[in-house]
């Protein structure tokens, strides 16, 4: 039986004051977690409008490097969405009970992240309707057409899946898990093929990126789910808190396996690209190893993206929650640069280079403009805000 | 048989004056800082001190197996029956996939139209029975234009008579621009 509040021993006035201070401090933090992303989203929208209005001038891209940060951000977001969906679908299909509590949340996040990805792509194209026009004027030999169409269908399927879950239609939801899993694999590998189908860019050409992007999709999905589970376990107590903690440990183990796999894939990509000295392939790789992308590659993609998270998970034996959080955050930072490096490295060596006397030496220049960076920050802020609203209104357990 | 337009470049006649570029800029209102055609240089010929260099005029290769056509998601880039690889501005969504896929870097992004743009073989002039502006203006007569399917055309005769090459044949794009690297005897003419 609980003791009536009036009969509880009176707390000392200093303690009460301290408690009020903490509460005030907490509500300020809570407020800022809404206000800061909202402000950044607003800045992102302004930057996006600037790009739409000013066109190429507002971008850091050029005719030599036509795809820049916004394409890399689209790849990042679309692939993360696929990763989240694959985790959710596999979790449901294989009945991974330890991850159950995060699976619906993963679908909500996947939807939001894909919308953010499409918004980023529409900004790059300069007009939102251009994105939709792809559906009305198809060219079936185009990798982008397949990728865009499948991702479009996939978004609809994800929304249907979430709706089924929300309305308790579990049998139909089970079918949707399988459909969205197939669509996630198809969309992601197609996104890889957008790069792999280009013969003019030896660094991209081939099946590697389809496989790589599929594996790193699951990696990025696991990293996002790990962060999410950490945040949720801080809020929740009792059984729910334990469930989040348990899923956090499971996803961290998965993350560690995929980090190793990504490291191995990266090692062989670099080695095969250098071996034999095929000029464009070798040069693009050198751009990563000791050229303009050396810092994003070594410090962020390899250091923060693979080495640091792996060390943290192993050091904490995936049991230490804060280590797992830091590992996931670190790998997410690395993944951002992983996508950036992949998109930019393939373009830094001009395809033509036809002048024998004055062959283009070195690398083409690309630096993202402030508008591009703000759009990406805005997209991430949108994800945070939209997810928090979703968490508030939807039943996600 | 339908027409198949193409260029034959008589390399020995190119003097790198860049009149073709200027003519193209004027004729097609090419934006500042962009170009639809170019002149590159081949390796040195001969031994010191008797050295010479070849200039290679170029533009979109109007490939028979054009990567830009295959990759275009909306079909804005297409290979016409007459061999011209054309861009339908209304269909172009500005995804720049064609620019990334072109092995010759022949395309540029039009900053005002916000579409990928390139050489059209001056199709508006062809419709009037004229040759492309770069051909008309070429001082040395290095750029020869015509119907590759017509055995009596100048381009066909030149290709039959002389060894020729295309650029980046390993890409498998089957370009419609051929280069004749041969030189005539002193004071002579290849034709």
C-alpha cells in the first residue's frame, strides 16, 4: 500500500530547492531538444530554397564533379532507411525477441529518413516535381529510374506496413515484412548499381557497390537503432527499460560484426583498385589514401567509422551501454563520410582526359557549399523532429 | 537507308585556332564558361628537332551505343534515326547522370535551363540544309561533316580511303566521330 503524500516526511527546503533547479534544468534541455532541431530545420529549408532559386551557383558542384554532397546525403539517408527496414523485417520474420521493442520504431524512422532523403534529392534536382516526373517518362535501361521507382514503391510499402502495425492487423503486417524486406534489398542494391553501371568511371564500375551498400545499409541501420535504444532506455524504467537495454546489446553485437565486414570489404576495394595501376581506378583510390579525400577517409571513414566503434564495443564486450552508444555515434559519423567518399572519389579523376600533351593531372576540385551543408543538417534535424512527433502520437510497442 | 550523320576530323588540317568553339558559342548561345566542343592535343610526332604535334578537334561523339542515352532516367537523351544524340530539355530532370556516365566529358550543365546540354550537331541548321557552325567556320577545313550511310558522301569516301580511329574505343561506345591521323605529302591533299 502506498503512503499518502501528506504523511511522507517533509523534505528539507534545500533539497526541495535543488530538486526544482534540476527539474527546471531538465525542462530547459527538453525544450532545447525541440527548439534546436526546429531552428536547424528552418535554416535547412532556407538553404534549400536558395539552391532552388540560385541553381548551380549555390552548389559546390561543377561539370567535372556533377554530383556533390546532396547526392551523397541522399545515398546516406536512402541506404540507412533500407538498413532500418531490413533489421525490422528480419527481426519480425526471424522472431528476434531481444530486438522486438525497437522494430516498430525502426520502421517509423525508416519512413522519416526516406522522406528526408527524397527531399534532399529534390533540392539537388532544383525542383520537387522533377523527382516525380521520373515515374511518368520511364527509361527502363536507366539505373536511376529503377532505383527511384523502387524506392518510391518502397516508401508506400513502409507506410502500409506501419499502418498495419498501428491498426493491429498483424497477419497483413507479417506479409508486409516480407514485401518490404525484398523491396529494401532491391532498392539498396539498385542504388549501388547506379554507380556500378557506369563504365566511364572505373572506380565505380562493377558489382562491388551493390554488395557494399547492402552490407553497410544494415550497419547504418544497426547504428541508428543502437542510438535509439540507448535514448529510450534512459527514459524508460522497469521491464521496458530492460527490454531497450537488452536490444541495445544485441544491436551492438551485430554492429561489431558488420564493422569487421565493412573493414574487410574496404581493404579489398583499395587493394584491387591499386593493383595493376589502372590509371583512373588507381588515381581515385589515391585521392582517398593521400589526396584531397585523405582526411575524410582515414580520420572519419576508417578511424571514427570502423576502428573506434569496434574498439569501444570490444572493450565494453557489448555490455557497457555508454560504450555502445559512443560506438554507434562514432560509426554514424563515419558512415556520413563513407557515403561522401564513395560519391566524390569516383568523380575526382575526369573521365575524358583526352589531351595527351596537357593531360589533367591531380584531381578535380569539389568542396560542398554552405547551402549544401545546411540542407543536410536540416534533413537530419527534420528526422529528429518528425521521429519525436511520431513517438508522441503513435503506439510503437 | 536512313541518314547517319557523323564527323571525320582531318587532323593535319587543325591549327588549334579555336574558331569552331567561338562559332559554336555564337550559334548555340552556349553559356559563359561552358563549351560544346574542344581541341585537345595528341602526343608529339617525330624526333628532335623535327617535332610536330597533332590537334584533335572534338565534341559530343554522338555514339551509337551512347551511355548517356542508356542511363537517362526519363529518356530525355535519345539517339535519333539520323544518328544525332539529342537532349529533350522538357524531359530532362537535371539529375546529371549523363554527365557522370559520358566517357568523353562532352556534357555540361546549363545554368539557366538547368538541364544537361551538349553538341546537337546544330540540328536546327541541318534542318535548313546547312552544315554545323563549327564545320562552316573551320579555317583549315579539318572538320568534315556528312552522312556516314551515304557511300558518295565526303565522309564515307575519306573513311574508305584512309586509316582512321575513334577516341576511347575500349569504352565500346561506337562514336560517330572519326579521326584520320595520316598526313599528305608536302603541299598535297589527302583527298
